[in-house]
C-alpha cells in the first residue's frame, strides 16, 4: 500500500510530439514543460554570389527552445523562449510572457497576458501555421511594416473558441485585444522614449465548425487591425518604416524602403482573411491595407529629428493560397499533418503595392532616391512531406517580379550587371528553399 501511495504521488512525465515533454505533479498543482522548434533551410538564390549568399546556403531559420512554468492547477503560466536563429546568434528573447488562465474558471472569461516579449494575432489566413502549412512566410507587407509576428511589450486579453450566444450558429468565435506599450516589434525588454501606445484587435469566426456538413464546416473568417501612434520624438525605434524585402535566407534584398523618418500621425494596418476547407483542399484568401498618415514637411517646419520626409505612406497586398493533400498511405488526395507520409502541395499568389508621398522617396541602401513606388508579385509553389506529425521536409520555389528596382538591388538579384544598371528597372528572379522542420 505504501508503494502504491508513493507511486501515486510521483510526478508524471508525458511527451506529445510537437508539444514537448511535460513534468506534472500528481495533484496537478504544478507542471513544467519544455519544447523545441528547429527549422533549417538550404537556399538557392538567383543573383550575384558576392551580394547574396548564393548557391546552397545553409540558414538556421528557427532554432528556439521553449520553457513553460505552470502552477495553481494551470491558472498561472510563464512562458520563456530564446531566439537562437542564425541571424540572432542566440542573443534575443523569443518569448517572455506571464499568463493568467481565467478561461479555466469559465469559457467566457479571457486569458490575460503581460510580458516584455509577447506575440499578437492579426490574421489567421495569410500564411497558415508554420508547423502544418506549406507556404514559407507571411506576406511581404506584414513582414516589413513592423508587425510580422506581432512581438511587443504590453498586455492582452484573449478569448478563444467561444460558443455562439444563444446557439445563433453551430460554430465558435475568438476575440483578442492587445495594448502595445513600446511600439510593435519592440521586444527583448527594450523601451521607447515615448508615452504613446498602440492597440491591436483581432476577431475570428468559424460559423459551422460544429456542423457535420462537409461543405460548410470548413468556412472561417477573420479580421485584425493595428492602430499605431507614431511619435516623431522617438529616435530609438527603427520600426517606423515600411520596407519590402525578399522572404528567405540571411541576405534579404530590399525592394522598397521608406526609411525610419515617418512623422507623427495614426498608422493603421487592417487585414481581413477567409478560409474554405473541404476534404483534402484548403483555400486561404487575405488582404492588407497599411496607411501611415504622416505629413510632408518643408521649409522651417522641417526640423532635425522630426522626420516626415516620406509624407503619407500606403501599402496594400492581397494573397491567395491553395493547399491540397495529394497523397498519403491511404491513397490519392488523402492525408493530414498527423498522418505520416502525407504529401501537401500549395500554390500561392501575392501582390504587394507600396507608395510614399514625395518624389523619389525610396531609401533602399545604395539606391536611395531612385523611385517612390513599387509593385511586387510573388508566386510560390511548395511541397511539404510529413515524415511524421512533428518532422517534415518542405521544398519551396518563389518567383519574384518587381516593377521598380534600385540599381544596387538589380545587381544583387542578377537582373543587371554592374555597368548596365538603370534606376527603376523592372526585374524578375527565382529563389528555391529546402527546409527541414522538427518540433520536439
């Protein structure tokens, strides 16, 4: 009896592939979980090998250990993660967030979070999950306007998987609010010389997710908005810009850059999304509208440190992603991320447009002042093979087409030679990425 009692009081170990290893007290009063995220890319990038990393560059896209400390029966949780990606050299924080899970008391209560490096949701359907989707990265505007993964210092309230009030529809909905203290993409405990704050809201609905109707239960819709307050007095935040860059590898090519001199005014980024899934096929559609309402200053009003040289900045994108499981051991057009030996194929198309408010305002390195707008098309074909649910191999081919490209960038992508450049030339080029993804 004593041995049975001692065994019952011993903490338990539980491992779930992709979710990590959890050590939990017998009475569930506390738990500790460790997980790991590892993606390594083998890149072939068209262009000048002296400007880009060239053929067969090995790049550590994700190299991140996560630690979760949970107490009081799951009410309190602290998440800590380190960013050891190839371009970070393990010198940054990837997550530092404290959660209070009020939803454990009632599904209508929110999860509260506060931290110095916490993420924010804004669009569910502009890439899909990095663990399960085939598309390589977020849209260029989202990656280059300061939002990206939504990392920030601040607090948030998160409601997830709530039932429809009064059974209005057979599905669920989610709502998030984030109060951003030191500007978006300012994590690692960094602070800003500003008293202005940003706000992020996100809403998602899956109206028929509880229905058994196969043609309806895969419908989803979301909309997110980021309302930023630019403070021109702040000289420490370099995120006050709209920059479009190539998506993969360590030597990203700048396609459009307003510089960091955006003036005071409201910065609004609104991004809706739609999903339709039936059987092995999924369609994801998303868009983004980015507006920096800064003024163009001149004469004596154009003071040092005030910036505003770019005037009003506008960025717009739309993106379509088609995904289909083409094979699994069960046969043609079957498969799932949880089914070993499943092959997922995706084809996506993305268009990004950016413009700033004065002539020749582009500030790309080495090509400053050569144009004031750009249109970038990105076509992408991807194959992702799931060896098992937490191990996969992804092959992605990206075809870029830019309406305007700076003279230095033309040489980087191989569009022009050093002695044959012309400002604002149209160029297209190809990048290929082979990614091995592992989630412990």
